[in-house]
């Protein structure tokens, strides 16, 4: 490996075409080739990025092009395990679009193989690199919001409705990663209800409940048929509320100060009113993160972790914890929403 890391990208669809410019702009990287089995995707790359060679052959990248240092896999979830395994066996560092795999045992195999090969394995949990999410994490750790009671995560849109995997496996990795990053507790139980309205074999709407070891709960709502396009996180703390909008073009954090009037507890039970008075005292927006682009920061961390021989933030072990939640949710979904215990 020279002064720059030679990168090949596998998968030139919607997200691949979003990701490729980030690697082209990274001073640490040299994009050598893009691989895609679809002629239309290759033609689009050749039109937009004429200096980047394309191929439809994975062996061209993994078999004969020994100068490739890292492979970026941006393909449907069902292909992640097989492609990542082949890339690791070929001695490449690997970036995998979320999720790492569709089964926890397959994910563990990939992480163990990466260790054996002394290779970096990175999963694209982009929200870990959003300065807004990092700011929220610091606020939680400093107890600025008080004790955390509950998270409500929403990922709703009317747009790209997938045909190859359901809404849980497409949107769940984002929200599971955010919950794990923000909360100190360990996930203990998951139950997931899903519904099929648009296609007979794939859920396009789901609601999950994630229970944490410290008593914190997280509700996760996904919907592919919704009039609002949002990626919203609500944090309920004992001192303050917080709402984060994660869509890049409208990212924001709003903090709400509130109060509950517990003075009624000083009165005898026979004279207690039927409600506890509560109200919002103030609200304000936080600044200082809107101009920083999370995906570029993720690319930078991946490349620097290769160069510096270190673990990236979004590493294999973290991704296995995300995968454990996803797999537990899938088991719950196939068991009519039964609560599934995580032994991870």
C-alpha cells in the first residue's frame, strides 16, 4: 500500500453513486475501479465519472487486481456476507453497507475473519459520524437531560420502496446503531410488529420496542408509505426533552426544558388532584453542526483506520451488537411480535 489507499467499489446503484464521490474527494484514497453487474449502473458511472474504470466482474477486483487495498460493498443486504467474506479472504480491507449480514453467526464469522487477516472491517452506520448525534451523546453523558427514560426513533418517507428486503432490515440498522451509541445500558429484549400493505412478502411498516438493561426503553417506527420524510429522534430525560431531525437537508436539535409539579405529593392521598401539573418552560435550538457532512467523516475514519492500523468507530464488534438487535427483531416478527431476549 502506497501513500494513498487504493479502493474499489462494488455496487453502483443509488447509494453507491452517493458514496463514490466521497471516496473520490478523500485525499487518502485512490478509486481504481467500480464493479456492478447491471449495465445501466455502469453506464451511469461512466457518464458521471469518466475517469473511473468499470467492470461487471468481481474477480477483476478480487482476483487479478492485487493493487486494490480496500473494497467498498454497496449491494443489497442479502449479498453482504458472501461478498465481504470473499473480499476478506482476498486480503482486502472491507467497508460494508449496513447491515453487516442478515444472520448473527455470519456477522461473527466476518469479524473473526477480519481479525485473522488483520484487516479493517467497517459497517456504514453513518449516524455515528453525525456531529449532531455526537453532541446528543455528550449531553446524555454529562446528564444535561437528566436520567434518560425513553427514546422514540422514526424513519418515515414516501420514496425508495425496496423489493429485496423489508423496512426493518433497511431502516433498523440506523436506529439500532443510534440507540446503542447513545445509551449506556445493554439491550435485553426486542419485540417487533410488522405489516405488509404494498407487497405480499415484505413488511413496509413496523413498530419495535427495545428494552435496555438499565430500564430505558426505545420505540422504533418505520414506514415506507408516509406523507412526511423524516428521520427523527426524541429523547425523554428527567430534566429535559430533545428532538433531533436527522435528514441532512434539515438537520436540527431542539431542546425543551419542562417541569412537573410534584408539590401535590405533600398533601394527603384523599385530597390529591387527579393530575400532576406539567408544562414546557423554554425551548432552544442547538447550533454548530449543520455544515459537517457525516458520510464524508465516515469515509475519513475508514481510510485513517487502515492507514493507522486501528479500529474505526463503526467497527465489527459494534456492528455485531446492531446485528443482534436486528436478528432478535426478525425472530420476534416471525413469532407474531413475541418479546425476544438478547443473549449477547
